[in-house]
C-alpha cells in the first residue's frame, strides 16, 4: 500500500489524530477567549460601581457595594452553561 492510501490503517489513525488535535486546539482557543472576556467584564463591572456609589469610611470602594455590577457577568455566563446542559 502507498503511504497515503486510505486503506492503510496508519493513514486513518494519522487523520483521526490530526482531527482530534485540531478540535482540541479550537476548544482551547474558545476557552481562552471566553475566560479573557469574562475577566474583562468583571474588571469593568467592578469599576463601574465607583462611578455611581459613594466610598466607604476608609475611602476605598468595597467589592460588596459593587456586587450587583460584578455578579451580572457571572450570572450571564452561568445561564449559558446551564442552557448548554439542558440542550
């Protein structure tokens, strides 16, 4: 059999391995993009509260005062994960 003949089991195994590697790489890229966008949304949400809320006695904003802003991106992400499990 030729080296690239589809009847050769090694060629089939090589093609399967290539496809698995491509899918795993794409999944890693998607997870990285999701994690980076989630972190960015959390940072922006934490700072948004500083525009509308007053400071604490120490002069710094507490994360608990901005919890409504910070929890919104988390709720959106969790809703998407639950929807994936349901469907």
